[in-house]
C-alpha cells in the first residue's frame, strides 16, 4: 500500500518559499502521485534529489513534463517564478567537484525567481582566482560559498565581502574529509564573523536562506494560496 502524502500547499503564501519535494526515499509511484496532485491543482513543484532511475520509472507523460537537470538531480514541474529585480546573489564553488551542489542552489533560486551569478573554481589553492572576482562578490547582497575538503573558502570570503555569506560544506574530499564532516566542522568553527552554515551538500537549504534574506517571494501568486484562507 502506497503511503499517503500531504503537500504544504500554502507554504509560499505563509513564509515566501514555494513547495519542494525531497525525492530520495520515495518510490516512483509516490513521486508520480505527488506530480499528478500538483498537476490537478495547477501548482508548480521543485523536486530535489531525484535520481535518474526514479525519473526513468515515472510515466512518460509526467517524465516529459519535467524540466530535469541530471547534474543537480532536480526537476521542476510547472512554471518557475518569473525573475524579478537585480542580481543580488552569487553562488561560488571552490572546485568543479562542488558543482552538483552549487547547481542545486542555482536551480532552487531559479525556481523562486531569484537571479544569481555562478562563479566556479575559485578555491584557496589558487587564491588569485578568487581575488580577481572580488568586485563582483562585494556587489552582491548574498554570497553562497560551496566547498569541500577543508572548506577554507567560506572563511576567506567571509572576511572580504560585506553581504551575507552562506557556507555549504560538501562531501568532496579524501580520507579524513569524512564525507564532508571535516568541511562542516571547519565552517562551524570559522573565525570570520557572521557566516551562516547549512548541512553537508544542502544546496537547497542555502538557497532558501538567500530567498528569505532578500525578502522572500510572498508576492508570487499561486493557485494554492487559498489553502489557508
């Protein structure tokens, strides 16, 4: 028997963040039922951690209706919010191995209608790469820094830019990197004041902090908004 689900259909109206569905651990039948429910209601959904195998097992009609990105393992059903306002967010990676997590950040921001700049491969092993982008970073209200291994990059950025810095430790690294635990500990212990930290590989969570920081998306009209009226 398939487990029941109850979508948070008024989330956007209540807190300014749209509904998202974490797909890891859900069967393809459960994901299909959620998509069909959203389709009937006319709402949009962000799907995170949607593996290619789970995607392939969806009915053709539902699978073809998704905007799917295999790098971030995210899918969008329906239409994302239209982009509004100036570009206020930068998403920075230490290395290209961190790109899958960074793309989850970017895809979430895009879904929420928040423009963002992507700056890749500026880790501290070649500090000149970061320094040549400092004018760009200092102009953003929010800088999301995605880094694994020793995760030194968020601390460096946090000491150089005036905007909100959100650190995303990743599971990238050898041996004692311990699947991202070393990176998480490093950013939690950062000497740069005021850095926000999310859990290992949690690009979605970092994007949600950024959306809240710049004022949310409470003006977005949703067919689900009458759910708490």
